[in-house]
């Protein structure tokens, strides 16, 4: 009989799921922690799409507001990925500083 490896525990995923549940119940602190944990990815996605800091900051802020409005509908059947939401939001965001051709660039598929 061989020894099997202990199952891997996804502590980050468990923390995110707990924060989502608390945010869905109106816990503003939990929502703030979710945004803090995911903001860099949201901003980087916006910056890549917009091409400049000012527009990227505006779009990232819009994405955070959309997350706040949508968190109640998150059903937990998939992982909470703010980057996926940011990517989808970029499709309809208007960024005045987009590099030439950026409007026609395909968006990366959410992971």
C-alpha cells in the first residue's frame, strides 16, 4: 500500500468564496477586500485595452462599480474572476486613447 499525497487545499479560492458570500450579504468591507485583491488585474486589463493611464483608471473604476452591482447575481458555479468581468467590460468601454486598431483587436477569452 503506497502513501498518497494529501489533497491540495485552495486557501486563496476559499478566501475569495468567503468574501463573495459576505459581499453578497451586504458586507462592504468584504467587497472592498475583493476589489483590493483583484484591482491590479482589472487595471492591467483596462490599461492594455485603453492604451493610456487616465482612460484605464476610468474604465477600472467602472468595472469595480459593475462588480458591485453584479455581485448579488454571482451563483458560485464558476470561480470568481474579476479579470473575466474586466475583459467583458472592456468590449463595451470607450477609451479615447486606444491605440490605432485597438477597437478591432479581439479580446482574450476569460480563463
